[in-house]
C-alpha cells in the first residue's frame, strides 16, 4: 500500500510541476494535500520542504497546513 502512495506522490509532483510551468499557481489546499501525502509515507523531510516552499511561493499557510 505504501508503494501505491509513493507512486501517486510522484505523479502528484509531476502535475504540480506542470501547473507551475504553465503559470497556474497552486493554492494552499494543493500544498496541504502534498504535505499530507509525504507524511503518510513517512517522508518528513519532503513534507517540511513543501511547508517551507508555501511561503516562498506567496501562499499563506492556513490552519490545516499546521495541522498536517
């Protein structure tokens, strides 16, 4: 089951990259979902990186961001 989640995370990262490349700004919900996925597969470093990226991309973290 963890393998399936890891594969989905890879696809999610690719979709996020395409969004950014095409000037579609991901919102806080998108970043929260990605962080949650990383925590589900126990990749705390990547989840923390995403959290730190939120502010650099000009998105304000919300309550859910901190709860993830």
